[in-house]
């Protein structure tokens, strides 16, 4: 009997402790919700890319959309709403917002990083980011990018994922440009050599070099595998060209013909 009573008392004691803890936690949470927001802490993730977005840009964007937290109680701040507003910014790729009990609103923002500038047939300029998403040019920041131009009959559609464009659509030229640029960027030699990708009226792609290099005519590019096959031929030429007296004496390297590379000598050689 004494053992039963002791067990009941122990259970009652722990139940009392648990109830007290719940009440204290609830009280603490209520007190926290009454805490005024005192500061905004912004952390921008850029990876290894150049600055394309700064804290002041985020602050201006929030103010433009009527978001103000200064002096508001934590309970009055909607973190989900702030996140949605941030994601509407074309230079923001991701956002996470949370509040701490000391009244600080933390913003974790992922900068959208452009990798290619595109000039359409009508002269409209826009960019494609590293994930293949279309985005506008930010004129406040100068970023060195490869340029794609020529016959690109498209209208900018910010937020469009070019990697998902069907090959049968006219806009698939953007998908190919993104793939070509990604291939060049992954190779330090090609990345440094070619500063422009040109698209002619026949839908053929040309790699325009910096001064002293060779114009490389890729022809039409069916898919990524086709591109890789053409670039393997180009790589082989560059490797063997040194043994054949140097490839710098050529002005044009044509890869448009199946399993061939046709080289045109410069006029002064």
C-alpha cells in the first residue's frame, strides 16, 4: 500500500513539474511576442560570384513594398510575407526570414548570380543566371559576362527557366546559349579565350574570340551531346596544332560539318 501511495505521489510531482514548465514556456512565449523589433540583420549569400546585391538594396526593396519592422512587436511581424516580398525581387534567388526573442529580424538572402548577358534581335538586354533563370540587368553594378547576340528573336521573360524550354520552340536558342556558355565557363582555356557567342540567321552558333584568337563556327547545335562532340574536335586541334607549327596562324575554325574541322589560314600566313 505504501509503495502504491509513493508511486502516486511521484507521478503527481512530475505532473506538477511538467505543468509548471508548460505554463512558464507559454508565459515566456507570450512575453517574447510582446518584444519590439529593434534591428534588421541581413546576410547575403553570393558564393564565389561578384557583388550584385547589397544590404541597402534589400532595405530599399522592403521599404518600396511597405515592409517596416522598426518598433513593431514580434507578434505583428509576418516572416512569410517578408519572404514572399523578397522573392519578388528579380535579383533574389532564395530567402529565409526568422525572428529571435531579442527583437532582431534575420534575413538570409541568396543572390541570383548572372553568368551570361543576352542581347535579343530587337536590342533588348537581359541575363541568364547560373541556374538558367532569366533576369534583368542590374545597371547599378558592373559585372563582366560573356555576351550572346545576333539573331535571337525572343522577348525577355524574367523568371523563365531556360533549361526547361522544349527544343521545338523558338526560345530554345536560350537553352543552347546557356549550355554553350556553361561548357565554356567550365574550361579555363575556353572561358578566357571566347568573349562572345553569336547566332546567325540560320540558327548557327559562332564563338567569337578575344583579339588574336580564332573564330569558331559550331554550326547548328542539336543538343548538349552534339556540342561536346564538336568541342572535342576543337580540343584535339588545339593540342595537335602546336605540333603542326602553331594554331595561331588560323583565323577561322569550322566545326559545322560532321566529324570534321576545316581551318582557314590568316591572310598574312
